[in-house]
C-alpha cells in the first residue's frame, strides 16, 4: 500500500477551504514538466528534485521545492509575507526549523537568502533559498521529499475539473 502524500492531502484541504488560510504561492498549482536543456555545458540547467506543502504555523501555508544546479542543491520555501513582511533570514529560518522542515547545520553561516515577490494574484511572498550543500559539504538537512509526478497528476486533475465548470 502506498504511503499517503501529506503534501497532496494539504493541497486538497487548501483547495477546498482557501478562506481558512493565508495565500499559497501559485507555484503549487503549476506543472513541473521535464525540460530539455540542450547539450552545452554553459546552459546551467537546473533540476527539480522534490516538493512539499503544508503549514508552518497557524494558517500560514508553505510550498517548498528542492532543486539543483551547477553542483549545488537548494531548498526554496515560498511563504506568504502577510503579517511578517519585516522578517529577515533568522526569523524565516526559525519558522522552518520550528516546523521541522529544515535544519541548518551551522547557524552562524546559514547560506540562506530571501527575496520578496508578488504572485499572479498580487499576493506578496518570501522566497527563502537555503543552500543544502554542494559536492564537498552539507549545510542543511531536511526538505522536500515528494515526487513531482504526484504533483503533476494532482494539478492535471485540477485543471480538468476547472475546465468542466
């Protein structure tokens, strides 16, 4: 019997009752298809490795992507900036560590960067980018563990249902 994907379970709950939560990044609703990067070494391809979704605290959802490029593995967590717009790296990392999503191994050098952006609906989000490691060292543990195949199936089903309405 296959394990229940808690990320999909959360997305189903969010979709059924969005009024109960702060905004969820629109990254959660897109399809993550295979990309042909070509054969040039300088194309700097990136590879999506895994994802997760859930709640950080209260009604604040997150959408997380684990990806790699140029020998570096990065964990990106998208979280609504509503009510926490003044937060910096320490506060945003503390939220993720409290939720047991990630553990930075050397807090004095978190190798983390944040940026704010607005999604297609005009909601403001933080993109919290944590360097998980490179070929030589590991800087953080934890992260997104679900296959994009499951998310793509869920979002294709969502698109088909929306087309019927």
